[in-house]
C-alpha cells in the first residue's frame, strides 16, 4: 500500500526573475512525527530544489525560521500539518523562496556593542566575582539563538515611527546590563532604543522556540534597572 | 554579496575578475573566528568567510557539554600530555600535543571567561563545576550547561564585532589558489548572487571543520562535507590519519532527530538493549556493561544490528528513563527535543546508533599550524596530529579555542613578513570553468542530482567504513566509489542553471569533495592492517606496534592519490613507556 501523503504549499519566488511570489503545492509522504523541516528537505531532495536555510536540526542555530500558516516557527521544531502554507519570514527582503536577507538585523546588532565592555582587568581566574547566583542569572540569557521569530511577531516593531529595536535585540542589551563585569551603561542604550515603547503584550514569548520569557526577563528587568536610577 | 555582520570592503577588479585582497584569509567560522581575532590583534588585515551564516553554521556553534580547560595541581601539562598520547595510541604529533597541553595549563581557555564575558558553570559554593571525563586523569573539563560552545562562541563573535573584522557569510570556497607551490588565497562563490570572488591572501587559514556528512548518520551540521580536506588535497597538501573517525551514540529515529547526539551510556545514565530486550553489553564486558569506551559499545551496537537484533528503525534501544534522576543537567535538553516529536524519554526507549561525531585525521600541520603547502595553515578538525587515534572529551572545543587563536597568530606573522602574492590567472580560469561547467553542463540522458549521489556515498561509508571494517567491505566500498566517480559524477546535473542561491550547485561541489574524502578514508582504512584507537579491523583485531607506529600520509601526486607512511612524531613519551 502506498504511504499516505500530505500536501504542503511552499513559497516560491526569485525576485530577479518572477513578477510576484506564488505558493506551489507538493505531496509529501507522511511519516511519524514529521517537522516542517522534514517536509522541506523531502521536497528539496526528491521533487525539486527549494531555497531555504537550515543547519543544526535541533533548535540550536536558529537558521530555519519560516512562516507556517502565518505564524513564525522554527522549521526543525514545528510539527508538519497537511495543507500547511510555508512562507518566508516577513519584515526582511526575500532573496529566494524561503531565504531572506537578515543583514539589517545583524547591522543593527553590531551597533549595540554586543560584547562585554571592560577596562578593569580581572586579577585572577576563575574570578571570585562570578558566583553561583551570577552563573544562574547568566543562563537565562544564553538560550537566545537569534532565530528572529520574536522580531517578526512584535506588534510594536510594525508601528510607523517606532524607536523600539525589538525583543531579540533588547535581549542582547539586557544580557550585558545584568552582567556585573560589564562597564557600559546598557540601560541608557536600552532607553534610547525604545525600551519604554514595549507594551508587554507577550507575543514574543509565545513564539520563542526556547521558551524564553522575554517580556519579564529582558524588558521588565531593564525597566527595573532604569527605575532604580530614576531614568524612567 | 551577503556580508552579514559588517560591510564588505571594496573589491578591486583584476584581470576582469572581482578580487578581494587581504593579508590573512580565514575559511570557516569556528576555530576560524579565533584565528581572525589573533590575526587582527597581530596587526594584519583579515577576512573571514563562512559557507553558512556566520554564527549559525558549523559544528563549533553546536557542540555541547565540556571543554578541557582547568588544570590544578597535581594535574599539569605533562599529565594532560600523556593522557592525550595514551588515548591517541601514539599516533599524535607530540610536538603539537606539547604546545596544546602547555596552553591549557596556562589557562588560555579559562581566561576567556572574563575577557569575552561568558560564564562556566559554578557550584553553589562558587567553585567551577569540573568533570572527570573518560581517559582524563583528573577532573579538568569545565561545563557550560547546554549552549556551552555557543555561549563561549557568542563571546568570540562579540570580539569579532568589536574589532570590526570583515566577515563574509554564505561564501562557498571552491578551491585554494596556488602559485609556484605557495598558497595565495582561494576562489569562492557568493552563494546569494552566484558571483565568483578571488581572494588574494598572503596567508590562508583553513578552519573548515569535519566531514560528518560523508556518513549516513551524523550529529554534524549540514555543511560538514569535508570541503577543507579535499581542497587542501587538490592544492597538494599532505593529509594524515584519514582512517580515524570518531563516533558517538545518537538517535536513529524519529526522522527529525536522526543523527542527533545522545552520549555515552555511563555519562547519561542510560542502558542499551537489543530488540529482544537483552543487555548485549554483557557479551563485551560483563562487569562494565554500559561503561565501555565509545568505540567498544558502538561496535557492539552495530553487531547487534547486523546480526538481526536491531529495532525496526535500524538501531538498538537506549533506555534513558533514568537520565533525569542522574544529576546530568547538561543532558536535560534531550527531553524536550524528543517530546517535541512524540517521544517521552521518561517512559519510552530511544532508538540509537553510533553516529559520526568527529574526525581525528586531516591536513598535516607542523607546530606552527602550517601545512606542507607554504602559506596554507590548517587548524582544528580539518587538521590532524593533535588527537592521534582517539580524541579525549573536551579537547575539541579547547583545540578550536587555543589552536584557533595560535594558527591565526602564526598566519598573521607570516603574512606580515611576506610580499604581495602572485595569482596564477590561468589556474583561476581553469578552476572557475570547472565550476561553471557543472552548472551549464548538458548531460545526455537522465542526469543525477547531487543529493542522490551524496546519499549513495553516505550508504557506502555507513555500511563499510564505519566501526566494523574489514578488507572485503572496504574493497567493496572502493569499488562502489569508483562507480560513483566514473558513472555518476559525470552525469551530475543541477535542476536549474541559475547561479543565484542554487544550492544544487553548491551541493555538486560538496559531492565532488565528499567523493574525494571518502576515498581517502577507505584507502587509509584498508592500508592500516591493525586495530588501534577508533580504527578497528575485524580481520586484524590486534594492535601491531612492530609495523604500525606510523601515520598514513595521503597526497595527490601527478593527479593520483598516493598513500605512504611516516614514523610517528615522538618528543617526550616513547611508545611502550
């Protein structure tokens, strides 16, 4: 008996050739516990090539973000569904099919000084300053994998004229703001990057494949630090 | 140009070609990132190219668990040195191991915590969490619970950003360029546009990682297709120890988890069973049933499968139900990963096979990380010599960190002493034509897509060049590979002749590289008629010190693959001591 199939509709678009994007339908044999990435790989390997990014296959590199039925997902985590529409992440220009140009995100990130700023050199290794509590706190930030799903879903980022840089980039600022080794005034940077505009709607938390609580761990913590210094 | 991160500098046009000029060219974003930092620090102009998106692609960003970093008396460089030589069964280049052990003892990994701003795990009393891993005499491996290397690497990437180092993502290097026997840079394709770029460099650092994709199951990421080994080989470099593949237990099923690493039974608190629910480890070692080295239990698993006692999906059962209770926090991530695809590891058995994990062989380098081709440096997984016949846990991230930096420094020192390299434009034209022809070729009859050929290679290598090797199987695989080379590669056909983001095209280059490295592995494995470290021959089950205290050297001579042997490099520790 032939295996039952599911149909997936995949965004096809080459801006250098096509006038407009279209969704093309493919039949994919159903296997136990298939992910969106499994279906894309099946189509790519067995039917025709599709342009899409992936690397690790276990939610660790954040390369395979796509839209599945209108929601941003990591292709390697999201379960595949019959009739599913798979499209590119919005807010970024499409290079081809599902591959988008994320250069604008990286350029913005590099402007935020996303590295530890430290003139004061540690006297010994390991540093006594890094305690168990510090290590536990630090852990809350390292889960972010730059998959950009939260950037895509954030309603504040879509408002015209917003100064807010979005949840993923705020995470970068928050991570250094809570690190006692860092000497830069991260709170002021966060404020100038629109920290107060976030409405705490929590949409970012809902799509985070790592289950991070961005609203509380990043935004709220930064706001507390700002309030302590009477900056907001 | 997909220059994610920083803006690409101006390209100059020479001989009608787009040329990027730099002192040091670094290929690869793992150890390469450390190399780029070192070269920049030394005052050289440096550019880093990555086949994927820098920071996402490659294995360094994905590796988990442990890094060999903390030596406290009575532990010292000498003890680490002898641990590594004993694990490597004397095939290591002792000159490299000496330098490595001294750098680790000097705290070169440890000091990065404060410098790059990441955090190693701490105990409640504030002390560092340290693990004593198999083969290590002391607890010297530090842990960063889940996301460890990514977390170290985020610091490294931060430092690259701080220094404004030029990073070019999604550039596939097709070949290294040579002129009068010197390496003078590389030819690359910008994957997004499909345009060629000539990189002219005084020194080139190869940091392209391993070759996991040559095997059917691997925990390596998409890009680990052995490009670096093949490019160096074509450039005339010597490669050594190409028979040395390290495996670890990984998932056999479901599809979404296939190949993803689990770990050693003893380490994760798991037990292995065959389909009849027998603990087959008893046959191998009745006392330490589940506490045998990677290659020993790996081979036992493959034997069960071969003799018909495997599971429906081609593995054996791995009972991880007790894992959560065994104080193994850095393995907790496996639970949600499995649960996401309907596998409850607290109740259900996983199905496991030994998957390709690490490659010990590679480009021969001296203690300055320079290959046998002047101007070409190689470091970490693509280089050979540090780990010999078997790698100790935690020594790979340490290698990437410490040697990555050192290779970049040596490459920069050499570049700053060198004049502008001369490009052999005929060679560039020849290489470019070869690559363009792949795209434009018209095959008579039905073409074969690169991915189909890749799968053939993966099956062949899985069947015959895995942990169970014997002459007959290796010869069968070589014959299969010859057929692939003669009958399938010439018929390889892309689905589209557009150069723009055409991954079929990139995969065609990878397929050619995979064919080449597969042959190196098979021929070296066939030549080594003994069992030593990770290389085990069923027809030669004993170690043969009389004949095999040698490294097998693979080199391209007049267009032919030639194998020779060299006595092992010994400095402090003599075999038998």
